[in-house]
């Protein structure tokens, strides 16, 4: 046997250990569970090394499952500056009350201890230790308050401390998870403090590059819902869009693309087109991995752009609808209603999804609420399926839940009913009864709902509406006329004008045109030619004495849109002015010349 000296033996043993560890690392790197461990469910695997065992032991029964990443980041920040030797000894004498507080709050969430007394104590202690808390600790505390659902006054103090520009100078450590928690808490608890939102957006602008793509998506979602500092919201979202545009699309996940679509769908800025072109590519990559809620949420986001073909989103609608049809589990009733409504908003008739909806409707109809019934009815009519047999089931369900309808759902339902081929006096009577109940209850609809309801009742095949209902609706239109869109106001004018002489509410009709309608028209800027035709026709039908105001509106429109006026527009406006007995020679002469010129060109 070869005799090995002690020093050589130690060197050989160290070499063997290093090679063994290297082999272990290679095996771990090649293990499929390593990739899965980066996802949420991957944490369920058994620990394979001592390091993973220690991580599991620090998390198990101590940290809520959805906060594990943030807790590990917090522990990593605490140990990042440590060196061997004296620093470790000094760490033993540091004040750990903040760490103990965070551990107590997380343990309370794990065990479901949401008693007010416990969280009042946590809140009081947080206030005492506020100046000593690190950003990561504040982020974890905010997550705990969100999980417990405790909107305590300490929330704004924690947020102010986390985003303050005077945080310990160079010793403050930035925590990406804490920044996400701050935006989440400010949104969740509806914080209206402008300096807090400004501070969150300032940190996002400075440190946005340190966040992962998924974290940026979540921050964008919460920042977009800020009730204050809207200019800062636009700048922050533009900055987030610029960062994401430079990163690969495959870094996004299902929740991330959903958050992005919700954040940018309602914002009108240049970065919106960039984000949604990115989402189109992301949907192609992630379609097979998206859940039902995520698929429906993306449909909602893309539907806000209107016509899918004009917006270039037709393929995305088809992909999302196909994937919904492939879902193994039954689609919930609310998801069915929302999805087909979004397809209708995008003018996409997806035959496979419509067929699947037709099969599932008899089973989910008992679960549908009034608003969801209205969405399905409106979608079927808009897609040209007014004679579909499945729509009969929808009307029957709507009649059953008529007592539950509120203003928005009732307006949409009546509009869909008047555009369909379905006719049932019992349905009309039930809708009128509910309308009377809402009017008598004192609930006030939005101007858009009022205009939609009045136009549907007046122009659609609805049936007989009592005069007292028309009187209340016309008075309501007068109160809301100034807040209506010009097209909505024009629709109301043409319907109310037709009421003159046909019902017993002539005085109310004249009062509408001589009062609020005339005032709105007087203060209105340039109108679209189509809207002006309806307004002038309504004033003429009501025999209004405010012809001079209509002439002034016609003069403004002639100056702004003379080249866009068709012969039909000119004829209708001229006829309305004659019925109003207007003697403005200049305007009438201009209209006659336009009519003659248009005919000669034809």
C-alpha cells in the first residue's frame, strides 16, 4: 500500500468532494424539475440538496405559499452583504424586531388568524418600528395586510415609508417584490394619496429595469388603475412598454399577458399599439397554457379595440376562441356570456364557439344573472343570430329574472329585444313593469343608458309604453341632456320629437326642446352632419319655437363640413328648417345651392 501523508490526504479528499459537488450540480441542472421549480407548482418537489432543504424548512409552515419568492428575496437581501468572521458575529447583536414582526404576520396568514385584535397589534408594532423597517419587510407586511383584508390606517404610512426618497441613503436595499406589493396595496385599498402614487411611479421609472417581465406586467396593471396622478400613469406605462419591448416575448406568462391587456386596453397612447402587438405574439406562444379566466380576460382586452378585422386582431380572436373550445373542464356561465359578448364587440362570428355555446346554454342558463343574460342576447343579435333557436331560451330566462335587472342591463336587454325578431307581449309587459319600478325607486341611470333605452323604446318594435313612463323618461332626458354624447343626444331628439301629437305628453315634449335641448344645442360645438339631421328633425317634429338656435347650429356645420354633406342630408335639413318656419335667407340659399350642385355632379 502507498502511504499518503496527512496533508496529501486532505488535498485528495477536497478534490473528490469538489468533483462530487460538480457532478451533483450537473445532475440538478439537467433535471426537468429544475425548470419546473421556477414555476409555482415546482416547489412541491422534495428537496435534493442541503441548500434546498434549508429553503424548504424556512418556508414550510412559516410563509404563505404565494409569498415564498418574496420571503426568499428578503432573506437573500439580509445575507447579501455578510462576510465570514466578525460580521457574522455582529449580526447576532442586531435589532431583529422587524424580522420577528414580519415572521409573525406571515405565520398568522399561514394559520388563517385574521382576528382584528391580532392585526391591530401587528399594525401598532409596525408603526413603532416604521423607521427601522427595510423595503422588503414593508413589502411582506403589505402582502400580509392584503391577504388578511385589513385596510388599516398603517397602510398609507407603510407605503410612504417604502417609496420615500429619504430611505437610509446608500444602505437601503431595493426589493422588486416590495415594489409590486406597494402598487398592489395602493390599488387594493383604493389609496387616493397623490404623493404615494407619485412615489410608486417614480421608483418604477428608476428601477423598472430591475423587475422581471412578469413583475412589470403586474405593476402596470395596478398603476393603470390609479385614481390620481393620471399624467404620471401615462408616462409610467410608456416606460414599462419601452422596457418590455426590448425583452423576449417568451419571458411573459399567462397572468402577465392578462395584466398587460387590462392595463393598456383603456389607455389611449402610442405605447398601446406596441404592447398589443407584443400580446399577439405572446398569445401564439402561450395559448395552450392559458386558463379559462385568462382567455376570457384577453378577449375583453382585445374587444375594446372594436372591429377585429380593422384592428388586425382577427387571428387572435380566433386563437382564443379555439382554445376556449378545447378546454377540458366545463366553461362557467359567466365566462360563456363574457366571451360571446367580446366576440360580438369585435364583429367576429366564430362558428365553432357559437355552436359550443348553443350546446351549453341549456345547462348554464339557470346560473346566469340578469346582466349575463343581457350580454348573451345582445351578442346574438349583433352577430346576426336573431333567429337562432337558442335565443328563445335566453328570452325566457330574461323574463324569469326581470325583477333583478338594473339600468345598464335593462337598457341592453331592451335594445337587443327591439332588434330581434322575437315578439312576446308578456315579455314587453314585464320589462315595462321593471322600468316603472326603477323610475319610482329613485335610481338614476347614466346618460348613455337613458339614451339607449329611449331610442330602443321609440324606434324599435317593443310594444305599447304608457304615457306616464314616456313623461318620466323625457324629463330624465332633459336633466341629462348636457352630459350625453352628441350622437346620443341626437337619437333622443328624434325619438322625443316623434312623441309630439302621438301621445298625451305634448307639453313635456315642448318643454324638452324649448328648455334643456335648446340650451345644449346653443352651447354645442360643431356637430356631425348625421347628428344635426336628427336634431333638426326632432325640433321640427315638436314644432319648437327655437328655430333660430337650430339655424345657428346648421351654420356652424356648413362652415365645418360643407364638403361632406350628401344630397339627402341637405334635403332633410332644408325640410326641417321650412317646418320650423325659419326665414334665414343665407342659410336656405346655401342649402339650395348645395343641393343643386350635388345633383349636377350626379
